C-alpha cells in the first residue's frame, strides 16, 4: 500500500508517522488502518456536502486532502454510526471488517485528542459495535499435514522442491506467519543453537527454536541455497535469485494443497499457522502460555482460538474418564 502524503490532510500524515515511529506497527497493518481512515474521511466529505446517494464508487473518487481539522472537530458519534450503517448496507462489510474499522477510527481520534490535541473530545469514546463471531479456525489434521509434505516429492525441479519442502516444514512446525517467513535472512539462522530470529508484528523480534525436522529441511535447503550466485541476504530465493515474494509463497502452498487433494477448502498459508498451533496443542501437549510465546501473541485471548479441540479429542477425553466403565450394580 503506497501512501502519498499530498493526497491526505496533514493531520492524517502525522498520524501515519505516529503509527510508524511511535507505535512501530508493521507496514501492512498501517496500510489497512490508513485505507479505513481515508474511507471514513471520504464519506464525511460527501455527507458534509449534503450528498444523499453516497455509493462505494463515488466514495473512491472523492478527494480528502482539503478536509480541514475544523471539519473533524464537528464529527459526532451519530456521524460515525451513520458511516457504519453505510459500510454495512452499501459495502456489505461483515462484523469482522466493521470491528477492524472501529479500531482504526478509535486509534485515529484518540491520537487527535490525546496526542496531537487537535480535538477536545473523542467522538468514538462511546462507540459500540457487535462483537465479531469467532469461528473455529480451519486447519489440517496430522494425516493431512503429512500428505501435504509428501505432495512435494513429485516436483521435477530439485532446487525448488527442496526450497518448497523447507518452507512447508517451517510453516507446519513453527507456526510462523507468511510475512515472517518471507522476511527471514541467512543471518536469521543460528544452526548451532538450533533456532532462528523472526521479526513479527510491530517489528517485534522473537526466537523460534527448530526441531529435528526443521533442522534437516534447512540443512538440505542451505546446501543448494549457498550455491546461488547472488548478493541477496534473503534465506528463501525466487527463481530469479531475489527474495521470494509473499505471493509466490502463497502459490507454492496452493499448488501443494492441490497436489495433496486438499484444495477447495479455503486453506492458506495462515491456515498452516493454525495447523501448527493446533497440532502442538493436541499432540505435543503444549500449554497455552508456551504456545503464546511460540506464536508471538501479545494476548492470551488470541492464542486461545488455536486451542480448540476436535470432536475426536473430546470423545477420547470422555472415554478416558476414570468413571467411564462404571456400571450400575444390578440388584439380585
């Protein structure tokens, strides 16, 4: 997401700088919040101009650079509620997207009120929206995960096969994010200590320890990686010997899922993160606090969505109850 300062009012540019320098948020997160705030400002510009038939198409064409801070000072909670009515009806935004947009506006108005002191009152203070429904995450079971890894043995390009196998192995064993994997450098690895440094959300660094499967996959990949004649510091390279792109990694995962007969289920690179967490919890006897550290979560509540139990696990727990085989003693 390219941010063009000349297309924004100065107070929005200042907020973007605040998110980058003070908050240290990832560029992708800033880009999403930036888009959400710009959409609200466009809606506000049209609403203040008395436009009755606001549409998503018209919204996209509305400039916002000239919206003065005086207009922002007039924003009320009723304005924001009408905006959420608009994105629900016109843009078909569901609960999760509306909740994200609420976070974006709360942060923006909080900054304008308490940090920049442009406003005396924050109109989002009493903003309430329905909480998004949390569906159980999609994931692969143990057998499906093994089949996914086996699917890569059919590739003809050995260099690509070794690389792709290593990528899937790290996803399924370490639970790292797509951006974290793409951002790995050769210097991120400490093969002697069997660990690697990962740069997570908000540019926060954490140590991820490597199990034997990861170590073996990395050694095999490094053997062919170090043969590449390139100055790139990236761990994973594209066919052009540049840092592999997020989209290319997504394609690798999509192709592997298809080869394993697991396509068409809405699975993705992030679902492999769900898979890693679920397998660690269900089969590795990893407690929630340890899982939180491995995944790099700030809140334990975020980690808990990965610790769902399958029906099989619940049934096994019931079957292993110490009273499971007790029967009523029949009277003579």
